[in-house]
């Protein structure tokens, strides 16, 4: 019998080389793998093997684990492996690569014999076996999964979702692709537990557990959020990202300051060790055209230097009259293995967003006789020259080294530059006559800002032994500085719309807003943090941590001429030694279920001042959570059920205006309390059937039992939010077709509209509504796929924004998107 050809990988330095016996069975395909006598007991090694052809995956296992592997190429031809990453024993990694293929193995002394059933072309299901490896490569790309094996967004410790004592929602690359999510806004509006409300055409507010989300991170690095000018935070393009982790509740341990709602952590795509590339083209409703290119792979022969580039161009009109947006995106990253234990990363990303026809607020709610207006969803009160141009550029570098004792140290330096050029004109003010349509005036003005934010973080993680048991520790420090400068402009001119609002088409002469001064705002936050995960018993884990922060803020406005409206002013604030503790406990009931409890906190520095001129004390948020988590099918399906309570104290409320400075006067209220439950199920119910589902009930009330309205978006949050999305790949001869769909439902929410006739606010309501979305995908061949997405299939008419300066804003009508993707 002819001896099979064998592929060889480098000689193991972790295990001792022994003799090899080759076995060939006529009734099955057989491969012989030489791993040495210590294979089954070999120490864990850092691995990062994406889903790929099994032959390539076995080669990668040999390279990354420093093992010699012998196999027959014919044996594994046409079989696709699962992805494997993290710190794993070689035998566990091998089992993960082979899982679902029908290939089994036997250990006979110093030889591993693989035996496969007849038949080829098997493609494995989607899962990722993860651990704490170099680069924390907890990637979801190419796994076809709706969940992940681990996340470090909660504590910087790589923990499975079941091991994390907080609710963590993970939006994977596969889920984003299935939902045709192109921006972070698309991701959040479909995510469990997140509600969405619109200010106007370019600004959205996303909320969780009764509070606005103000914490956005990129690869775990905090960024400043401006809810007034947005500066692109809610329009970030998702072509750059592998997944989004949403950590619910107070997250002060890692984010420092913010609201007790959630932290959104966007995880960038990483370079791959094997070449891969794709081109994607999309065409959708209202002339929405988009092209993406993504190329990744090794930059040298042994793959120790790897690179990736992503580019996007999008040109889209809108369901709203004379509104359009152009979007340019570029992303580049290089990873270099300086040594087997040292990883250097350098990259940058750039996004240029140029909308035209940007509205400032929405449409008036009342006619002049206080009957309700009924503008069409396509009506846009903005002028055609109105804009909110934003440019975002980030440059980042990190150096990571793993020591022989499994300790790892990582330093990250990031610079983010945000520029906004805002020129607004919107006929949104006033209440029109129901017959003539006259009586409207303009909201308008000009603003600009150039902000440079520098962040440095250094942390060390690793195991330690105490009382004969192994535990984990992370300790680190973060320094963040931000400087924003710009000119100020006089937009105080009042002008009415002389014609009828019913004849409005966006055509209006652009006025001159003269430059009248300049401003500068500086923020500094320095903090140190520590967290330890103790394992007092096999079934118990206790996580204790804390962050100590210093915060400084100063803002100066200087005007060329002093008037009653424009006077020089300066605002300063300082907090020292703010402590945000973290505590959590997890008990494993059995192999599938764990119960947990946690206490987390966060604070938000304030710049508002009292009548005496003193800066108010920081707003404090505390979250308490009890829950049950389940993990099924080797982690391919995750479930959680949580009871939570969030308390917020020292909430600023405006009570007047300083006549000398024209600045607001504030006082602190006791705050608000949110009680609720959150249920979530994500992952693979069965092969080829993925599901993301969640239900959240969050009831927020002030200390006097009243609903809590935001500002300047004077609305409440919906108390009930349900999200469901599922896909199924058809079996048999129809297995090239995937079908799916989902429902986004929420209960009523309320807004305030001031009624001059009665001298008080009217409370308006958007009733509960459900949006149905559908998708289908056709895999023409292994390179070319087509996706068709339909959103709001039944064309539900609803308000997505209430109460922003007495206006309302309609949500998007039915839309279609066709996407084709070619992979090389």
C-alpha cells in the first residue's frame, strides 16, 4: 500500500520528540500526529487560530504550540475547523479543532491516531473556545455565532459570560452582518435592553436601565461623550469592528465616570495570520449606496508581522426631504510578534461624516390653536445648507508581554481627535397656523470644535496563589487628558419664516453668523484600579475591585465685545479621590448554571453651579444585581436572568438663570431609583439556528414617586423593551439559503410639551409599538453571498423622539437593503 504524503510543522520545544508509528485503515481516513509522551499533560499555550480549512488549522496549531504534527492532507480536505483562541492545553485545542467533524483520536503512547468516518466536505458549527491569550484575541469574526466564549469588558479579566457577575450583551460580527448593521446606532437600536430616542436627524440618545448611555469605549479605552454636539459617537461605522460588548448597570471600575446605565465597548477587528479579503457592496432604499473593502494577512513569511486595512464609502439620501449623508472610513492596523511572548500593535482609523439638510429638533407638535399637527414622515424643517460635519481620527499603539509565570503586562496609548463643524438652520420653532401655515421661526446658529484626547493605560494581569488555591489579579492605572478649542459665533438674530410651513422645501438664504469670540475646555482624569478574582472553592468565585479617580475641568469663554448675551465666563470643577468600588460573587450550581450577585458604582463629575457659585457635588450611581446564568452546548448558547436596582443621587436640576453671567443656576436633588428585571438568550439553539433575544423591565421613579424626564430631551424611557432576532440555515438541498427575522417592541414613553395657554406642560405619549424586520441570505458559492434585509416590514408609523424643544420626530418607515459580498 502506498504511504500517504505527510505534512510537517516545526519541531516541538514544549514536548520531547519520540518515534512515530504510521497507521492506515482501509475503511476510514487516518492521520498520525506526533506530540510526544507529555501531550495529554502539556502546559497551556497561547493560541489564536481562526476558523479555516482544517489542514491550515492543524498547521497553525503546530506553529503556535511549537509542536510537530503529521497528517494526511487527503484526510482533512474540504473540512472547515472551528476557531480556537486563548490559553489552552494542546489536547484541548486539538479537540476543539476536531469538534463536530466526526474525526476522533486515540492516544497510544507517543502517538495520536485520528480516525474519520467516510465522507468529506464537512463544515463545523460556530463556536469559539477562548481563554486569556496574547492580544486577548476573543474574536467572533468567522465563528458564525451570536455569542462569545469570553469577554474582558467588565473587569479586564477574560471571563466567560457565565463567570461575569453582571449582565453583558455581546453583539457579534455575525449578528451585525445578519442585521445589516452599518453604524453603532444600528447595533444599539437592535440590542436587548437598549431603547432609542431621537433629538433630530443626526443625534440619537440610547438608554439602558432608565438612564442615557454616555460611556463609549474602543478596545476598552474610554472616550469623552458630548450629548449636545455628538461628535460622531453614535454614528461610528461598524465595518471596523469585530463585536460590541454592552456591560449593563454602573461600570465605574473600568470607565471611571458616567451614568449608571451601561458601557458600550467596541472591539476592533484584528489582523489574521492567513490571507483573507472581501469586497462588499450595498444598495438600499432612498438611494443608499455603500462599498466596503477588507484585506488582512501576514506581511512576512512566518506571519510574525500581520496587517489589516478596511475602507468604506457611503452615499445615502433619506426618507426625509432634502437630507443626505456621505461617509468615508479608513482603518489600518499592524501586529508584530517581537518575540514569542511580546506583541506590538499600531493602528489608526478615520471617519468623515458629511450630512446635508440636518434638522435642529423635529416638527412642532401643536398648531397655534393647540390641535395636533400631522406632518408627513418625509417632512424636513431644515434648510438644505444645514450641516453637522464630523471628523474622527484615532491613533493607537500597545505593547504587551507575557511572562513565564503567565503574568501579562500591557501598555496602551491612544490619541483621538474630533472635529465638528456645525451650521444649522431649521424652521422648527413656533406653532403654525392650521390654515395658513404661518407662524414658524428658525432655530439656527454656528458652532465649531477641535478636541484632542490622549489616553494612556497600563495594566498587569495574572494568577497568584493564596491559601493553596490559584486566583487572578488585575492592577492598572489610566491617565486621560482632553483639550477642546474653537471659535464662537453670534447666532442670536431672530427671524420668522415669512411663507407657509406647508410650502417649505428647504430653500432659504444662508445668513452670516459673525465670529464673536473663542473658547477652550480642558479635562483631566487620572485613576488607578485593582480587581481580584478569588477562588475559595471550585464552585465559588469572588471578585473585589476598586477605582480611585481625580478629575479636573475648566472651561473659558472670551468674547471680543461684552454684551448682555455674550460675557466672558469661566467654569471650573475638581474632584479628588473619588472611589468607585466593585464587588461580585458567583456560585456554580452545576455544569450549566450559576447564580451571582454584584454591587457596582459610578460617579459623574458636574460643572453646574449653585446660586452661590459653588460647583455641585458629583452625581453618584449605584447598581445592585442578582441573577442566574446558564451555559449550554459547550458555551455555544448563553442565558441570563437578572433582578437589578439602580440608585442615582445628586442629580442637578436648573432652578433659575444668573442675571449677570446668563448661566444657569442649579441645585441637587436626591435623584431617582430604577427597579427591574432583564432576561437574555443568545447563541446557537441547534446547528444552523442562531438566536438573540432579550426582555427588560426598568421602572424609574424620583424619590417623590414621579416619572423622571430627561433634559434637553424631555422624555421618559420605555419601561418595557423586548428584542428578538433569529436566523436558520435551511437543511438539505436548500442549505445555501438562510432565513431570519425579528421583532423590536417597546412599551409607551412620555414627553413634555409646554402649553402657553395654560402655563404648564402637557404630557404626550407614544404608545407601545412593534417593528418587524426580516432577512434572507443566499450563498451562491464559497466566495459570493447575497443578503436582503427588510426593516419595519409593516411600515409602522411612530414617534422616535418627543419633547426636544416642544417638537417630535418620526421614526424610519419601511426600508430595504441588498448586500453582496465576495470573499477571496
